[in-house]
């Protein structure tokens, strides 16, 4: 018996929550799976969508924002990632991007299915 896409997306969200909380701390926002009305798909991301603040011993230094669009694979059996965005921003205001990783299952033309982009130089990349 195939597990529903909704259940698989919820399981994925729970696993992301457990992993993030094990690394960052128990007060880390949870991930949730939310049905998308325009497609047979689920969005998995933090709530609030602003993401997770990453701190050193002194203060916040980065903000992690993660967003997945989950669909069924070609056999309508297992969950697959259609699109994902993993962005890291520099705190304290969290609006200046440090780097981002994006993936799209449906490649169009010569555009890569995944890419990582670094935005300039930041002291946060070299802090010890």
C-alpha cells in the first residue's frame, strides 16, 4: 500500500524539524506541510516562513530559510522534490543574502536543475 503524498510530506516535515532541532536547538520553528491548491503538491517549510536564526555564543549571525515543493514521483508512489530553495541570510536584519541553493526537477532548455550562488564576501564566512 502506498502512503499518501500528504502523509509523506508530513513525515518529511517532521524529520526536518527533528534534525534542525537536534542541531540548532529545541526552540527552532517547526516545519509544516501545507497543501497547494493549484496542484497535487505540498509546500514544506518553517512556520513562520522567515526561517531559523543561527547564533554563535554572542549573538545571531545568520538566518536559514528553507522551502520545498513536494509532489509524487513519476509512478505516483513516492514523494519527490519538485522545487527547493535553501537560503542563508546575514543577520541582524536577515535581508542580505549570504548564499542560496535552489533546485528544480523540471529543467527547461540549458538551465541547470540545481545551482548554488554566493553573494559577495562576508565576515560570517570566515568567523571562527
